[in-house]
C-alpha cells in the first residue's frame, strides 16, 4: 500500500464549479498536510498546508483534514480556467526530512 | 524576493557523460531538497542537505549520484555516466527553519540521448 494515494484524474469541470480534490494516506502519525499546484512543465507551487485536523481557508481554496478517515481534501470555489493544472498532496515523512507526494490529480476547468 | 533558482533549465547529455545540476535556495533558507519527477510518475525525494552536510540521502540511487551544498555557492546534484533512465525533471526545493514548508524551483529537465 502506498503511503499517499491520489486519483490521477483527469478531472474536467465547467468554469465556476466547485472542485473537490482528495488524497488518502496510510500512516496515522502524519500531522502536516500540504497541497501543491503544478502547471505543465513548471515547478510545484505551495498552495497551503494544514496541521492536524480541521479546515483552513485561503481565498477560493479550502483544505480539509479528516484524521479519523486518513483523508484530506482541497476545495476550489468558483473555479477558473487558470486553475487548470495538476494538484499534488504531500506529507512529511522520514522524520520530517522529506515530502512524500501523491501522484497528482490533473484538473481542467473549461470555459 | 527571488525564489529558488535552478540552472540549467534544460540539459542534454549523451550516455556516459556527466550531468551537473545547480540550485540556489531562497534567501534565508538553509534547507535544500532534491526531487526527481519521471514521466507519468509523481515527485520522488532524493536527498536533503543543509550547509556542508547531507542529512538524508535515502532516496538517492546508490551509484553514480551525489549531492553537495557547500558553505559558499549553490547546491549541486551530480550524475556520473548518465543512462537513458536518468532522463527526468529534477527539482530543487528549499525551506526556512520549518522543514515542512518547501518551495520549489522551476526544475532542470535532463534528456539523455
């Protein structure tokens, strides 16, 4: 079983839709949870990170952690074509020395 | 405030040559990480360094790969005697005192012919 699992998509939604992106993880000791956005042929960009359970909001983005289910989500409200990218979840592993990434979900927001 | 810088952005090497990838972390960041992204695969950790020290190299292949972060200058990822399977995007990340908050550079795309 992989430490971090993510549906690769692709996920296609109309402009203005609410997008839900999800990851599951296997290690209940994980405490920090990150979301990155990666445009084609670019480096990953840190969107937000959360500690432990609960929600965190930043503009149109909301990150949610459910530690009891080992499930994290990223919600994008009022999605825009500029949100079209691959979204990666990540968690510190190896004593916090590295990030383990999901394989990424490819999102396309269509006009 | 400049971000993480990597050069070259694109590198073409023939099989058997050496590849040197450079990374300058963000100002004030003392933690540097290297990751590799193979086509259709996710980002995989390779090595974590602080100035003059390798902290964790558990993701580095045992042969041909090495990394350093000298007291002065950029971090270097070195691949000796490259093979076609080394073709990938190599990303460097840096972080401030909190190691979880990693910021990535634009990557170096290595092509081995």
